């Protein structure tokens, strides 16, 4: 047994186990990508991404940034699907101030299912791109964890990730959540490195990772207040002088500029500002059939003044349009379901409840131990930093009135998995319990297959 443990700790043994875990994940996700029917958003993302590539026009699905959609649509360039059937809906969505969500769904349906296009083939290759992103996220979890805790810690983190039913359920779909999770994890890690060693290379990586996050999903705007909080806490705990605060703030501004360059590149370096109209708010309200009294006159006047002044600077224009759409959606609410009730304004406790219901008991056990150490302040710098990033994300998500499933807090899982191995280092007497928990987690997924994406389990898990 000791020889086996020593072999696992070696670089060669670790490489073999990592390879086996990722091969298992790849095969599982490939199987599910071919077995599962299309979810409601996949066609929209895929058709929008393809029009970005071939038309260089970003009018469709503006409530999501282009990066993941571009990557998922990239394999379709070899298939050359037809766009002939979408011309009328394409023209109907041309007005910049119009929210063309209905047209986007109509285009998605025609794009996938009108002859001569092959829906199954296009969907598979679109999903294949996201599977690759899921594997890259797993590798990121392993290497970051390994940097903190060594080979065994990296393997523990990767095992939790690979056998997470939420990752299995969403890792093979054409959605933006895996891409956002990559961006969030890398940004938190790069910020941690930059605050511990302020160098130009660390600053560059911070800006690039932040740009990837913001180009993947608009909810990653949460990184701005969360990053600010982490910077403040880190410098305060380290009792840094005021001049260090100023240097870090300057670095943060530089990182934001680098991130903007990344975002701009995903929009094809588009330079056209939003069109000029006489009354911006009235135009938006009229085109989208919002009530005329939806905004008070004072708000309309201030919004018109702001838009007319800032309009030439809002480049790329679809990024700022999409940001506005998402903020409006989050504040306005969306029809949702929880514990036998429905609501169009959500519940403040929605995400904590679904987190408990949809996280395996074995994983909850390890996270509970991590929380115990976290709140007792026995954690290392990495533990409180990554733990605070996860908790802050969840708290902000709880303010949303659009409660649309566990995938909207998916980015917190990789962040937490990176620091779970600290439990092993701090509480060596529970190694047997941790081993049993991992065995149960693996057995649960294996025995539930091929229904791993819904995972009704004898251990009391939700679906």
C-alpha cells in the first residue's frame, strides 16, 4: 500500500492518473453529447456564433458575449451549413436598439432543422468544442491545486471536478458556463499571484484571464467588485502602505485595459458606435414594446444625456448592449421553480438550496470540513482568498431575481475544489474518511451512468 501511495505521489504516477481521469471524462461527455437532445439555448448560441464567423455581424444573441459561441461554431466552418432560410428573421433583427430574442430563437430552429442542414452533426461538433473547454478547465483545476498542495492535492481536486454531476451535466452542452468557469478560476488565481508578486508578466496574465472571463459571460462582471474586495482584504491583512495601494490600483487599471483589448478582439475589432437617435430611451421602449411609463421622466432625461455623451466611447457596442440586457434581466426577474413554488422574481435562498440539492454528499462533506477550517481562520492565504472569491460570488448571485439553475453558480465549484486539499494537510486523522468519500463519489457516478447528467442517486442527491 505504501509503495502504491509513493507511486501516486511521483510525477509519473500522477501523470497516469490525470490522463485516466480526463479520458474517463472525455468519453463520458462524448457519449452524452450524442445521446442528449438539444437544450433550449444551444441552437441560439451555435447559430449566433456561426453568423459571427461568416457574416462578421454580432446582432444575434447579444445578451451573451461572443467568445464561447465562436469557439463552439468554429468546427461548423468545415461543414458549411446553409443560412438561406433565415434571411427574413436576420433583417428583422437589424435595429441595434431592438432586443431580437424571438428572432434569435427562430433563426436557431431554422438553422438546425431546415434542409439541407444536419442538426445532429452540427450539434455534436458544437458540443465537442465545449467538451474540450471542460477538459481544459479540469487541467486548470489540477495544475493550480498542484501548485499549492502538490501532486496528491492536485489529484484530489481533479477527482472532485471530473465526478461532479453538475460538470458532467453541463460540460457537453453549447452553453457559456464552462467558458465562464475557466475565466473566473484563472482570474482569481492570476489576481492571487499578482498580489503576492507584482510583476509585468503576472499583470499581463491577470488582464488576459479577466478578458477571457468577460468575453465568455456577462455575469463575469461580478469579478470587478469581487476583485476589488479581494485586493482590499489582501492589502489590509498584509498591512501594506498607501503607496502600495496606489500601485495596485494602477495595475488593476492596466489589467482592465488588457481585458478590454481581449473583449474587443472577440468582436472582430468592430469600431462602429451605436446609431444616433433623437431619444434613446423612447426608442428602446417603443421598439421592445415596453410600457411608456416603465421609466420616470427624470430617469429618461439622465439616460438620454448619458448615452448621447458616452455613445462614441462604448466600443464594442454589442458588449455594452449585452451588459445592459443582462443587468435588466437580473433586476427584472424570470419565471422559475423551487420546492414546489413558482415565481418571476426569484428567492434570495434559491442558489444555496440548489447548491445543497445538486452537490454530492461526499463533496458536501469535504466542503463542510473546508468551511470549518475557513471560518476558524486556520486556512492558508490561498484558502481564504479562493474561499472568499467563492462565497462572494454566491452572495452576489443570491441578489439576482432570475433564478435559472445551478449552472449560473457553476464557476464557484472549480474555485472551491482547488483549495479542498488543504483539509488533508490540516486534518490528517480524517484521511480514511476522505478516501471513503471519494470512493462513494466515484461509485455514484459510475453506477448512475448513462444518466450522469440527471443523477438520481441512492445517496439522496437532487437531479
